[in-house]
């Protein structure tokens, strides 16, 4: 199928990296939630006694809830700071790598404490601190990923969105295998937790390495301004437009910004960008407005060489993404992409309102049901995101907005299952599968459509659109998760 076609190694590597960063976004949270027996009995491993009694039983009974709320609220509060002028001065790679370090520290703290800490109170504090650290890391990692892949053709941002359910699917496969092959004993639970955390640490580390390697990738350099900069990675870590842009020389720009119509370009499946005649730039050049002056790029951001690898674009060497972002006005971007922001918020708010608490409440005592219903959702979500890669299935943005509203029907249906007004496990399995598929398809396209909105004339605006929609995604998750607590507590 054409959506899986690549010119060569360069664009294939960029796509694989997009999958890995998507997987890494929630790998830490998945690792914690994948080992509930380990986390609920964490105090026993701190005391190194399987018969130990908790000094703070209420905390350990609700440890997963506390952990999720702390990390989710931290993410929600900090992710919008990515849009501030201060954080926009830092390069994308620097932000991603620092966030990667924080996510690794989070998992290392959780997995190492049972072997080094012997105080239950210290362990409680350590888990809360780990949740905070992870929340900070994910707040900047997730939003910066959307900024990094915003200027790329749509399939690469889709790759990021597909990576998220791949993480859940991997965890579900591990859960099923370990549940079927290992006994539910004190030592086996500890061994399972090490498997979960070691896998997560490995995936996040590999993703961080791949992001660094993108700087040397010809296809990535074609779309990411800071990768083309002649000043080098270290020099671009912090770029303040007010201090650095004066004194530079650049070609004069046209006083009128380039028009950008829906039919004027297509992000082709092979990664090429084509322009229609209606917006063909004069003299074969694109006028890109940035830093108050024009930077000229060759039309189409470069061309493909004979062997299929994209050639380097002809661009001003000191142009960086950080400098572009500092000149973007957010409100005009919001006015253009707000329908997709609403669709993204609603999609993930509805999902997080039901997942996982309401789904598990149907029969929380059945280990196989709780494992399988999570697997059904994870694989449904993955299927929906894979379908979103097939452009023939793409509806209009209006349909995406309507679909995000229609998904509210899952709330009463799954609540009726949880209170056993709809008996048996069959109904929740079906509703969960439909919710997963629709979440993957609608959620992904709301993210993909946002930076492709007609009227966004520069890469900086498309990057900002991706970041704005990413904030809506996380806000939807947070609102849904907090409301879910009220619903689940009502069942008890």
C-alpha cells in the first residue's frame, strides 16, 4: 500500500523514530500500571517481607490512582509552558533529550527503591517524586514531539500517534504471556515488574538516541529548520531572537505572505511536497516569513535525487526552529485550528473518562477479564490509528469534529455495563473495541489535520498548531481522568 512506501533509508528511519517517540510518550505510565500487584504491595518489597503489614494502608490501596493523578496534573500544568517565549528559545532536540532523561530517572527510581530503601515513608515520598519527575518529562517530551513532526508530511505525525497504542499493545502482550506462564507469588511479581520496567527503559533510551541521530538525517534536515543550521547543535541549544537576529543579512521578502489554500499543496505519501499552479512562487522560490525578514527556500523544500534520497534544501544556514517559533502569534493560529482542538479534547476526554477505571469496574475481581479488556482497547486503538494512515479513509475535518461529539454515547453504555444493567462480558468487550478504534482514528486525524489546516503559511505556524492540539489532547486526558475518579468512587 502506498502509505507505507519510502524513498530510502532516510525517510524510513524518520518514520521508525516517530513510532519510537510515540511509544515512549506513555511507556513509563504503562510500566507502572502494568504491574499493579507490584505497586499495591510495594511496601512489602521495601520491608523485604511478603507478610509485612502497611503502616499507611489507604495510600497503598490507592497508590496507582495517586500516581496517575500526580503525573497527569503535572503534565497538564506544565505542557502549556512549551508555548511560552522562554521555552521556545530552546532547541527541539535539547528539550526532547532533557525530557528523555527525566522519564528514565522516573522509572529507575521506582524500580531501584525496593532494593535500596527500607523506609515505607521514604518509599511513599519517592513514588510521588518519581510521578512528578515523570510528569515533567512527559509534558515537554510529548509536546515537543508534536512540534518536531508538525512540518513533516502527515504520515510521520501519524507515526507518532500510532506509537502510543503500540506501547499499550506491547504491554498487553507481556501481561497475557506473564499471566499465563508465571505464578502469582511474591518473587514472581518482583520478576515481572523488572521485566516491565527494563523493557520501558530500553525503549525510551533507544528513542532518545534516534532523536539525536535525526540531526544527521538528510530527510529530517529537509523539514526541520534547526537541523539545517550551520551553527551546530550546541550553538542552537538556546536561541534568543532579540539578541541574535540583528546584524544578519537575508534576502528581502515580499510584503505579502504567501497564500496557502487547501488545494494548493498535498503532503504526498512518499514524503514529497507538491505545489499547484495557483500558488506557484515567482522565480521558483518560496517566501518564508520569519524573524521579521524573509528566508528563501527552494520550492518543494528540496528535490529528490536519482537514488530516492532527498537532497538538501537551499536555505539560509542560521535559520532555526527556535527562532521561527518565537515570532509566531498564537491567537491567529488558534482561530484557524480550533475545530480540531475541540475534536482532540473531546476524543481523549471521553476515552479517559472510561479507561481504565470504568472498564475494570465491570469485573475487577477477574484477572483475565481485566487483562483482556485492556488488550481489547489497546489493540482497537492501534487498529484505528493504522487505519488513519490510509488516506482514502480520511473524511473532512467537519466529520472528525462530529465524530468526536458522537463518541459521548460510550459514556452511558459503559457505565451501564459497570453497574451490571447490561449483563455479561460480551457487551463491554464490544463497546471497548469500538471506543478503541474510534479513539485511534478520530484522535489521530484531529492531530494530523491541525498542522495541515488551510491558512497556516509557514512551518512555524504548523509547528505551533501541532503543539496547541497536543495541549488539548493532554487537557482532555486530564479532565477525563479526574472525572473518572468521581465515577469509580461512586461504584464503591
